[in-house]
């Protein structure tokens, strides 16, 4: 082989290696963009959860409201039971 043909072979090999390297870099770039898109979607989802999440104070206030309502209901049921007992005693 002459020096010119060795240069051609070497140039072709270098060109092939560069094209393989660029193909690999492009694949990594695509996966990076996909990961960024997934991260942004996850961030939006977490923000939505944060907006819907009830704090401890809110949960305690809701629990207190429910317990107060149940206590009133229990008192009313006790009054009704007393009335029924009085009616039963009269009969």
C-alpha cells in the first residue's frame, strides 16, 4: 500500500469513529430531553398534590367539626330516647 492509500484508510476509520461517537452523543441527548420532560411532568404532578394536600391544622379543624356534629347527633338521639322512655312509662 502506498502512503496515500493508508491516509485514506486512516481518514475513513477516523470518520467512522466520529460518526459512531456523534450517534452515541445524539442518543444520550435524546434520553436527556426525555428525562427532562418526565421531570417537568413529575414536578407539575407534585405541585398539584401540594395544592390538594390538607395541612395538619386543616385536618384537625375538619376532625373537630365532624366530632362536634357527631356529639350533637348523639345528644339529639339521647333526647329522643328519653322522650320514648317517658312515653313508654305513661302507657
